[in-house]
C-alpha cells in the first residue's frame, strides 16, 4: 500500500483499481452523465423554477437546453476525471515499482 503523497494520491491508489476494473464507459456514464450531469440538471431545474416558475412560456425550452448542456458537461467531466485519475494512478505505480 502507498503511504506517501497527498491525500488525493493515497485515495486514488486505494480506490482506483476497483473503479478502473468496471471500465471507462461505466465510469463516464454513471459518475459523469448520471451523477454529475444529473445533479447539475436538478440544480438547474430548481433555479429555473425559482427564477421563472413553471408558467413561463419558455420553461420547457429552458429545461431542454439545460438537459442537453448538463449531459454534455457530465460526459466531459467523466472523461476528464477518468483521464486525470488514470495518469495519477500510472505515475504512482511507476514510482512504487521503481522504489
């Protein structure tokens, strides 16, 4: 087990192998699209509801645009997070194997 590095590095070293075993597509779809994108969409619904109310003539259009943007944002977040965590994990393993 790795006992050096930042708290984030230790967390990635401990948790990433199990997450990684499920695959990139699972991570991006579940953690990116559903979790991050879904939470952002729920937040945007709440803000839109509070600001304009459901009686606004373009309320449906605003929700549709928000859904699309949150979906794309969730996918991008998932891909970037996967890439960054993979890079950290590989570097930690290289360091551990060379030590």
